[in-house]
C-alpha cells in the first residue's frame, strides 16, 4: 500500500513508526470532536492495546453513553457482518471514497466460524482489513442504539445510509 501517497492525499495519517502512537490517535479523535462540534453517543473500540487511550478519551470527550469494548469475532459481530453484506448487496452501503477502505473490503473474505459469518484476511501476511473491522464496530453500535431506541432520529437511518 502506498501509505505515504494516501497520507499526502488526506486519506490517512501516519501515527507511529514501528508501533502505533495511541497518544496521537487520542488527540486526533479529540480534535475531530472539537473541530466539527460533534455530539458523541459512544466510542466503540477493540480493547486490545487501547485501554489507556479509552480512559483518557472518557475524560476528554463527552459521550452520552460510556465507551464500549466491541469484542471481535464471529460470535459478537456475525449479525453485523450479515447486515453489512445485505446493505452492500441491496446497494444501500455508502461511504466516502477512500482507497484504503476499498482495499480493506477487497482484502476481506467471508468465512463461517462457529456457525456464524466472519470476515478474515485473504492473505494474512500481505493484506489489511483494519478499516473494515472498524466499520463492523461502528455498525454494531448503530444497530445497538437502534434496538435500544437511543439517539434515534426516525427520519434518518445510519444503517441504511452507510
């Protein structure tokens, strides 16, 4: 992936050299919320490596609901995979054109694990699907908020307008 080129084009930003700089990501999130005056329902995250950042964000970004550790895997995200697949097939899935996002979708393959659908990497050594998994987390939260009737505007469905 030509990350340098994509960074210059504004599709991503470098956040660490050999390891991820979570302080930089934390500041990026805080800046997004402040710059765009966003109202945050909740922040979904994968607990692996992000505990300290999430504690800091809980103090720095007001959220209507506490941050949620979205456990990865077919058991927890299988229904989300199905919903995204359905939205794609029905041509309801929309996203800002981003070559990294497209690559993540092309690099993923749906497999069945414990009787539930999951997305795995086509080539575990060469491909990345990080933005795809981040999309699962976001859709999982949207589905949860809709089911619980939290923060729902009946005239707008984030699941249909992805």
